[in-house]
C-alpha cells in the first residue's frame, strides 16, 4: 500500500482557493484506458476554432482558445474537475504545504456566481467577516457573471498587502454590500489545541495538510502532559474544515481507532482509483517518516469523544467523521456536513500544467457514500444566533447538493439512516460572536462546543469507567 500512496503523491479533499480530494499520477498519455478520438466531433471543433480565428471581432491566441476549450470540457463534468495552468498547478502544491497567496476562502461556482463554502480560519477573508453561503457578485469593479471559477480565483489572488473589494449577497441582508479585504500570504496553522478545563481536551483541525497527523500527535501529547493524568473526554472540532490531504485524514482517524481498522475505501473505473486505506502506518506515512502516532497514550483510543461538524466540514473532514461514526468511536454533534464524496486526480500534462479530474467516489467503512448527502451527526445541534455588523441571522448553509452538475450518490437509499437523530435547540437568546479573537483557540459563547462538553461530562457521570465500544 505504501508504494501506491507514494505513486499517487498527494491525495487531497475539498474545493478550496487552495485545497481539494486529488491525486498525482503519471502523464495521461501513458494511460491504457485512453479511447479513440471521435474524428467527426474533432472536425466540428476544428471548424469552430477556425471561425473564431478568422471572424471573431478581436484576434485571439491559439493558446487561449485551447486552454479555454480544455477548461470547458472539465468544468462541464462536475464542480471539482478543472484545468490547471502553470500558476494554478503551483498554487495547488503550495496549498498542501499550508501556505499560499490570496484571501483564504473555499469557493465554488453556482449560477454564474462565486459561492463561499467556508472561509479559512485566521485568514483575511475570515477577519473581514466573509461567511459560508455568501455569494460574490463583483470582484472590484468586475461583475462575476460570465467568469469561470479560474478567472474569478485569478482576480482574487494577488500580491500580499494589496486590497480587493468584494460585492456580496447574503441571506438575511436586504441588499448587496461590499467588503474590503487585504490580500496576504496565507499560512494556515492546521492544528490548534487547548485544555478546556481539567480532564477535557480540545483539538481543532482547520485543514488537512502534510504535517497535520504529526501536529495532532504533538497536540495530544502536550494535552496529556498539561493535564498530568489521562483525559476524561476529548473534542475534535472539524467545523468549517474544507478538507486537504487524504493521507492526513487517515492519520487523524488512526490516532483514535484500533490498529488496522478500515478508514475509507474508494471506487472508480480504473485500478488506480480503487483503494482500501486502514489505520496502519503504511497508509498514512509519507516516504521514510517515522510513525508519529506510535507513542500516543493508550487512553486516546478509548476515552469518550465528540466530533463537531457542520455544513463547512467537507471531504477529508467527512472521511474522518464517517470513520469514527461507523466504528462507534465518537459521538458526532453539530449539523449535516457538506457532502463531497468524490476523489479528484491531478494528472500532470508535462508542460507545467495539469488537469484535476474526478476519478472515484469514496465510501465510509460501512459502505456509505456521502456524495451530495453529507454526514448526519448523531446529535443535531444548530449553531447559536450569529451576530455581526452585516447580518443578525444564521448563515446560509451550502452543501455539495447545491452545486451545479454535482455527482449523484450511488446508493442514496442507504447514504444515511432515515431515523432522525435527536436535536438540541439553541436558546432564543443565545448568541455566538461570529468574529472571535484569532488568538483564542475557542469561543466561550460557542453553543455547540458547550453542548459537547456537557455530553462528555454526562457520560462520565453515568458511567465513569466507560470505554469506547
């Protein structure tokens, strides 16, 4: 299995101005599955190409026409397949290392506009108040309508410390409003941790990067040292986590699951697209890395645990959530996740460019596809009322099923149980500060987090010797 992971290189998940579930493979010219070219259709393409070259109102370069044609083929398939020019290809590689230039938002295209899936924590976008569900209709003075997602992303990227003005439509706000954001080099710290109170640890993962598994192990070790005794409860916060590297998702799952437990499997048309990844070092380590999970305290695999998810939890976050839920290792709390259950493969084209092509669907250990369905938590806890300068209502939840041309779910009848999970309503007077201090790991007014702590304490009161089943 290690050779297969090394062959793939990077496997990611999400839909970021930066990260998605993607795999590097050798040049596509070497693939045995290539089919014969449809000559009649290519003749039609050639005729259109020639007409544009001779009759279009302005001269157009051959490269632009070819690039746009390739991009059109891919974007017409699903929301996550796309053409990667030289700059896009470099940006994708930078993102997996936790650093890239821009605003720090995960986006998709919907009805011709840019839709925000989630802002990345501690980035200019989050600090400027951009929210999940926001619809960007203008970038500076340029209307977004008519742009491709790549065009929009290119306009939002730029040199650090340069401003950009976004015109936004938001549910609950009567008219569009503008937000000024200062571009920056985005350095995402993927793991944050704190001891909420004696015996109760908290770890938030903002994104699945190359070193997220190692950083998680360091955080757990530090919490154990600070508490000076085994923890009685643990909270893993995956809210608004858009995804990242699949190997890191396997590593995070492996920290809490018994050895050799199935974490995720994938199904596609080619042999390379079919994998079974388990809680073993061979499936999450890169190259010659030592096993950073080896020395974790044994109790981390048995203590009561809650995983927090919401509509901004996508792809790799859903892999971890689904694995822990299927193995009954943790209680999932929050709201339904985003529902991105597909795998994208990055195929280099040999000239510094590449394509990102959807090649497989992934499934939880129990065989659930969450594509366009999401993970339904064991206990539904809505967020408290969000208060900020532009909106006095809850943010709009965006899911994979809301995206144009999204893949269907192969087994919708069994994607999630028809039984409705219990639901905890937030008090009407409960409010959540939508822009917490970025130096604080947690927000004390976080209703969902407080409910998770109460659940862990209740478990310990009812059965102090409870072990994970």
